[in-house]
C-alpha cells in the first residue's frame, strides 16, 4: 500500500512565489500578445487587417484625415499571424500576457484615446474582498481551453488558495462571476439565471478573448458577441486562452492587489 | 494516395446496403448532411477495414429516410442532429427528440441550405428536456447542471434514481453548440485552421491536424517529411498532458487528494514543455495547411521528457499500488465489447473493452506507419481497464516522440502551393487523439470551403457512456465519468 502522505511530503514545496516575489510565473517561452506601434506602419499598408482571422485590426481616421490602424486586444487570440504578415517592425511578438484590464478601452491600441477612469466607489467595494474572494465559473460556450487553465490554477504550482481565492459550487456563495466562451444562444438563459442567483455586491470577469468580443466565434447562427451586451463587465482578461498567470493577474486586479499593466493599449513591462 | 471511394445508393435500398456492409465487417463512422447545389444528400462514412480507403456512401435526401439506428445504433445521434438542422425526418429513429438544438430553441432558417435566403439565427430560451417516463414508485429526479460545481464544462445531467441506484441517466449536452461547421463555410481553407484548433482546446492538435490532412487530401498537397514527423511529436505531446490530466481527475474522484495533486503537477509540467516547444501551452498556432507555420527546435525535448517520463512512471506505479484507488475502479462502469462496437466507442474506451482499433495503426497518417506502436488493449471493460490502457498510451507517447525525433532530418516544413485548383474537391482527414478518433470531411469549391463535417472522439463516447450508468450507483458515477475522460466542447462544436 502506497503512503501518499509521505510521498507528498517528500516532494517538498513546488508552488511558485509569483506574484509576491520571483519571476517564475510558469509562462516561460509562451508567445503573448503582439506589440503594436502604429507610427511604424508603412503608409496605406493593410496586411494585418487582411490577415487577422478575428478582425482585431481596424482603420481609424485621425484629425488630419489621416488613416491609421488600431488594434483591439479584446478581439486578439494571440495567433501571431499578424506578426508574420507585417512588412515593417510595427507588429512584433512579445511575451506579454497579463493583459487584464478594468476598462474595455484599455485593450485598444489607438493613438489618442485615453483610458477611462474607473468608478472609484466600485473599486473601494471590490477591495473589501482582498482577503477572500469566491468565484463562480460559468462556461458560456468555450472550447475547454480556458477551463483547462482555470483548473490548472488549483494545481500545486499555482495553488490559487494561497491567495485567498476559491471556486464555489453555487452562485449563492459567489462574489464574482467568471465567464468563459462567447455566450452562445443556448447559454444566455443559464448565464443570466446564474448571475441573478448571486448576492450583491457582485462582480463579473470576462475570462478569455471569447467573452470579451465573441472572437473568433462571433459569427454564424450559434455564435456569440461576448458578455458586454448581457452583463456589466468589471475585468477583461484577453487571451486564447489566458495563461494561469494572466487569470491570477485578473483576479488580483479586481481587488486592487496588483497593478494594471495595460493602459490605452500600451503595456508596462 | 486516395482516402475515399464513393458510392450512391437509392433511399429504398439504404437498409439493404447497410446490412450487407455490416456483414462484410465494415463499420459506420458518421453521417452528415451536405448539399449538392440545391439538393440535400446524406453522407455516410464507412470504415471498410485496415489500410483500405474509406467508403463515402451518399443517398439523395428525401423528406423521409429510413433510420439506420436499429442496425447501427451509433448513427442515432447523427440522425438526430440532421433532423434538428434540416427538414429531413428519419423514420424509426428510436429517440426522435431534439439533440443539438435544445427544447425551447428555434432557427429562423436552415443552416446548410444554400437556397435559404433568410437571415439565419438561433433564438429562444432553453426549457426542460423530454425525458423517458420511468415506471416505478419512489423514483427521485435529480437535474445536475447546466452550471455545475468547480470549474467544469457546461452540460446537464438527469438522474432517475431510487436510493443509491440509478435507474436511468440522460446527459443533455449541446448547450455549448457554437455552430462551427457552418462558421467554416465560405472560409478560405488556410485560415480555417485557426477555428479547427479551437473546436476543442485540449484537442487542438487532433482537431487541427485532422482538418489540415483533410484539406491537404482535397488539394493533393504533399507535406514534407520533416513537417509530418514534427506533427507526430505535437500529437503525442497532446496525448501526454491529456493523459496526465486523466489520472489527476481519476485520483480526484476516488478521493486520493495527494494523487490528484501529483497528476495535476505533472500535467502542468507537460504544458510548460509544450510552451517551450511551440510558444503555446496547448500547442496552438503551429499547424498550417501543407505543413507547419514555423520549424520547431526539438533539441530541448529529450532531457525534459525523460525527466517527465520517469516521474510519470513512478506516479502510475504508485497509483497501481494503492488498494483504495483500485477498489473503486474494479467493476465500475462495465462496457461490453459488443455494446462498445455497436454504439461507436472509440479510443481508450474501446481499447478498455477489448476492441483493438487505432487509426495510427489501421489507417496510418503523417508517417505513423514508420513508427512502431503497440495498441494497448484490456478486456475488462471497467474503469480499471480504461485507466490501464490510458497509462500505456501515456508511456508509449514518450516512446513515439523519441522514434519520431530519431527520424528527423533538416528540411522543408511546408508543401509547395498547388499549381492549379480543381473546381470541386473532397477530402477526408483523421487522427487518433488522446480520446479516440477524430474525422474531418471537407468539400472545397472554387478555393473556398463549402462544407466541413467534424466528428470528435467525445461525440462518439458520450453516446456510449449512459449505457454504463443505467443500473449503476450514485457513488460510482463521478469515477465512471472520469474513467471515460470525456470533453464537451468537441462534442458540442
């Protein structure tokens, strides 16, 4: 008979110290969101717009009637196709992944648009949950990639419980609703009923690119266009899927325990 | 090399034809709806035997067609899906209830019908399902889902039970139906990979690769040898982390907490190796029609994988030396070979019930014919048997990666673009993923995808699973479900 207790103790501590200290966030070599510098674009070039499978790029007309290209990370599935198609160095691969943002606008790289200041009261309320946060997850049509990474949060490497964050079986004990998937028609009802069952104050996280914009499943008879048209979203965590570290960053950002790194589409290293 | 032979059959001859195919030892794989111009036809895909081309049997769809479900029970769900998404009725289908579109939902027009001019939308709100009437006293009804405990995929499960005994069990899937087959229509074949990789997150390679193989078959592309071998490495990397996840979940349901943590940590290590190799923890964004998007540096693999393999073997040995764990698996969720065959079980579920079928061996693709591979088989048919074949598949994945790495030579990783494009081309691609067989059938017209049919392994195994739940007991349910290792995303599409 195997003694699992001894086996476990002998294995020692394997949990990462990140984000309190150290750099070991388990994301080594993961290709993140592309960095985008529209000022380096070749005039009139539309390669990224043509090649992007999720229509994350669009053109904007500026004050001098000059056309420029904008990138919406809320539609980006970090597939790296734009990087390969870019004829200049305007688009480059990066290892930047923790893109969770409080405002949808912060996900857009677009010269001139400033990020909207968040409601101060809401952030005061959310910081009450610093010590203990209970999460109810709803899969509103995801590919199971996000679930796989959310399950990974509870593995010994990330050990989410050390941060005082727990998944609950019932929405009645939940402080935050974490939604994955584009919100397909058959999941709209169950999703809204789950939200209704939650006590107030309650928060909503869009986990992954799908619930932010629906991309790449925002088409056809059974696609969805994301969470925003159904529920008020407090935190958006883009990624296809977000890495466990990106999920942790988003959960900590909700309760103001970590700084937002993306502002107006620009990422702080 | 061809993958398909084609035959037409009249609706009146369909039953006879099916009967004679079964007598010849053929096995039906799937059925789907396709339009030839304005005319709907039903396509049956039939496996004629090892190394033989698959048979594509088409029948012109009339408003009513005879159901083949009595002869070939595995076809029942395919027929129900077609009935949901078209006007066609299969007379004699034993469960003529909604499957893909749930009760309470409706479509404004028909998804695959090219003559339909209306805007296509799915609307409504789900209402309680139609369930079989259970004739017994003191029966309790339990609905579990669609939103369940922990972090789980959406699905609703109905149990009719007395005390501990489950009399009848009905899974209600397809809440997550995304309509991906229709999304792919009119896309350019190259960009379709992005969606195919996202049909099932933990099946990125088995779906993405089956899609690429289907398009390459249609366009007659020759994938360079190096790309084929690298694809094998990707596919086996996927098998490794999925099977480690399987053992973590099986430990969880048998309340072996430390065993669960060990499995989850090994899975995490495997995902981190995936990221080191490809830049993505689920191996996404590497596959391309014709080969790979970029070359991979496999030099990092031997050390990392040999450490992981050593710890995985130690983990499996520890599990099989744990009496409390084994006791919960022995005799749980027994599936006989006959039922497994008739209802379409695939992959480890079939292997655990004594069915020795594996596409990597019987219809080899991507140079699997150059690798030596033993299909793990057990005859017990219970949760223990399913876990044992999974364990052997896990260890053999390490070995296959080693074999493929040894054969690797520097070279091209993408096929040359085709010089001419046929007006109409059909292709079939298949893979044996961690959960079993995955098929993609594509039709390309004038350079655009006209129809893509996706058959995931879990779609097949979910059809079989309830048969092992009826008459079992509540306490064993979670263990039995974990031993099937099912996903919902791929089945729902």
